[in-house]
């Protein structure tokens, strides 16, 4: 019960303060809203346009695509938005259109259409003639930044892998020239097969008693074994060179596949095929006024409440800090007349007669 009474008293106090400071609560939001409305209405006319980017072939699909998986659309939108405001793209667009990078950064906005991979690039400026050129240059430069650069990277990888293959092939040729033997691995395998065949012939001739044939086979076996002994120590180095060339060849094949995929993506990102630019229109002042005045009015109301609180604190501090003076002396009150104390009258008791004594 007491709590509810206390709350009512506080609410009444708040209402009393609000009524007393009503000019602050109403005046500050009105002044702020009026100032914002004046700035919007007196500002130069703004113009806006929208470019649409729809490139479904760039998102999802084959594993070689740059943006794959369940988050492919969001990744593409984030990458495109970052590319639009990147220093390199802004500098290129500024060079193409003559608009400063700072103005481009303030006027450009990228939004995703629903949950799809389609994008809307909006540009707002005070010069109507710059809207369409900026949109065209921005979409072209951003797409080139994302996908044409991949072609350059893939081309560099192909060149590097091709250089590795050339170096490995040259090393093999120099080894063969230094050791005066060509393709020792194949010679070793052929000699090993020949040695196996000669041993079989030797056994066959020994079985039939052909000693001369067996001796000839033994001499051939000795020559083949000598050749194997000469090639055997050299073969590991040569095989290592072959392994390097095979690895470089495999890397070159993968680099060529990546280059082909990058070129396909760059072709799918052709601005002439995936972008379209809408008409330039005037920015509605009423929409801008509502979008600006309402937040400013809310901020003004909050500021008014804070000012009322500050004013009340200052007022109470001024009252509590005022010095207190003792009351002025006054005439003493008149003395009360002395009234004699009255004792209560004793009740009259009738006299009792004592009976006379009998003689």
C-alpha cells in the first residue's frame, strides 16, 4: 500500500516537473526538427541511379568456381561490396569519371536482392550527368578487380610451372651429356631383361650339353652385368631429375586448368552481359525529410529530457545552498493572570447526634 502511494507521488512529481519545464521538452525537439528540415529542404537537389548486377554463373556450380558452397551468394556480395569501395577501384573510377574518390565513397551503396546473388549498386550525387557514368565504371572496375585479376594470377602460375618444367628438362639433358648416356633408366631395364634371357639360355645350353653356347651366354651375361653395375650408381640421381620433371609437369597441368577456369569466370563476368543501369531520377525530398527529421526529433526529445533533469538538479542545489537566518525576536507573550488555586469543597457531612446515656 505504501509503495503504491509512493509511486503515485513520484509520478505526480514527474508530471509537475514536466508541466513546469514544458517549454524545454517541446522547444528543443521542435528546434532540432526544424533545423534538420531546413537543412534538407535548402540543400541542393540530389540525383540517384541504380545498376543491377546479375551473374548466376559466377556463384555456385563447379568446384573450380571462385564462390561455391552454401554461403557462396553472401561471399560474392561481401566481396563485391568490398571491391566497390577499395582504394584501387575508387582510384580507377575517379580516373574514368573525374569524380573524387571521397565523393564516390560517400555516394555509392551496394545491397543484396533478397538471398540471391543479384546486387544493386546505387549512386547518389548532386550532378545528374555523373550518375550513369559512375555506375558503369564502378561495376566494370569491380568485376574486373574480382575476376580479371584471377586470370593474371593463373597466368603467372602457368608461367612459373612452365619455367620449372624447362629447368628440369635442361637438368636432365646436362646430366645425360655429362655421363655420356641417354635415358639410362630405359637402358637399365632393357639390360636387366636381356640378362634374365641370357641366363635362361645358358641353363638351356648346359642342359643339352652345348658347352660352347653356354660359354658364349656366360660372356654375354658378364658384359650385361658390367653394364648394370655401371648404370646402377648413376640411376638414383637420374631418377630424381625425372621425378622433378614429372612434378613440374603435373603442376603445369593444374596451372593450365586453373587458368582455363579463371578465363571462363572472367568471361562470365563480362559487364556487358551481367550488368544493366537504370534511369537517373530525382531524390525525393519528402522521403529524405522523414528519414532525417524523425531521428533528429527523437534525439532532440532525449536532449530536452536531459536538460530538464539538469535544470532540476541545479534548482534543488540552489535551494539547499541558501543560508538559513534565525527568526527575528518578538515581544514576549503576555503573562497569564494568576488564578488562585481552588481546592475542591469538602462535602458536607450531616452531624451525627450521639444518643444520651440512660441513667
